C-alpha cells in the first residue's frame, strides 16, 4: 500500500508503474493464498469440508508431488525419496494438499545434501504417511504449537516471508476430516510429521 502511495505521489515513467504493478501483483497473490487458507480453516471449524468418498493411493499422490518439487529440490541440492504404499478413503485434492504442505515445509528446512523421505505403511486398518527431513531440532515444548494458526517456531523457520503460518493447521484439519491425526517428532537433527489415517483397503 505504501509503495502504491509513493508511486502515485508524482508522475512516473511507464516502466516505473510496471514495476509497482508487478510488486503489487506478488502481494495480491500472497494475500489471496492467505484468505483462501483462512476460508478453508473456517469451513473445517464448521464441519463444511467435503466428505471423503474416493479411494486414494497415497504413493501416487506422493510421486506426483515429488515430480512437482523436483526442480526446487535440485536447486537446493536436496534428494527426495519415497518408500511404501497405502490406500485411504478420502478427498484426493485435500489429501494432496496436506502432503504438499508437509513436503514443502520439509524442503524449506532441509540443508543442502540432505534427503527428504516420504514413508507410507499400512498396519491393520490404519495407514501412516510420514515426511521426514534433517534440519534444526524443534524443542519438545514447541511441537504442539506447530498447529497453532499463524505460529512460527522462529524466524529461521519462517521461509523468509513465505506463507502465513497456516500450513500445519490446514494439514491437521484435513487429517481430522479424514478420521485421522498428525503427530510431529523432532530429535537428533531429524524432524518428522506422521499422519495416521483409516485405511481404504
């Protein structure tokens, strides 16, 4: 807003206006994502999320997301690995969004040369999907706060301004909507988010 006010304070060249509009567009996109995330959480709070109805192969969604994030991973010199398979009954787009949140967060905090691992395993009537990465250990007393809206552990894990601290809250809401839960663990320089869901087999 301040940048726009400065731009309008006097006549400027077309190129100056283009730069201001481009900067504004980036902010509008960020605000649109934040508003969309807040609306999603409001729907979750009021039980208005879509009812899970289809069989979703988690390994298929994981492979698709690995392909999507491959260029970013290569740029950061981080490896992406997947092991295991499992099917759950749910909403494919919501489950993919939850996994994307976990994978994006893991990539953001993995140092160069590290490996982000996606593990999927089914035991009885439950399927567990875990995303694990090396990086700074999160203190045990801060782990429950990861799911608080707008919360960030510290500035080093803020993604340099990316996001609004809503990704983990959205992931938890999606897991709950599917009859599951998310459990974070962090020790010895490794952090993992494990999502337990009812199996679809």
